[in-house]
């Protein structure tokens, strides 16, 4: 993702798509809503390829947000899974 962003020039000063945490978090939320659109009024997506593309967009924005914020996403996920394993679910 970092190579893609760099190739598009989005890290350059004055970029139309600055890779700030706020911009990336907003984009992540927007893409997550697009995932939900595929399930609006349906239990399963009608167009699995398009649905997969939206899931990929969510994953890519999440990876970029973690990178820009200096978060080791793999470590954070493993820590969260360990925490959830101990948690009592109601």
C-alpha cells in the first residue's frame, strides 16, 4: 500500500489526497458504509465480486491508517485477540 500511495504522489506536499490519519479514518468509514450497502435489504451480497472489492478497500485503508499512525497492526490484532479470549461474553 505504501508503494502504491507513493506512486500516486499522495505523500507529496499539496497532494489532493493527503494521507493524514483523519482523512484515512474518514475514508475507512466511508468504505465500510459501502460494504453495508451491499447488504442493505439482503442477507448476502448480490454481487460477490463488487462486495469483495469493497472489503478490499476497507482493508487497504485500514493498513494505510495503521502505517501512517505507526501502529503494528499484526501485533495489535494478536493483542486484541488475546484480550478477547479472556473476556466474558454476555
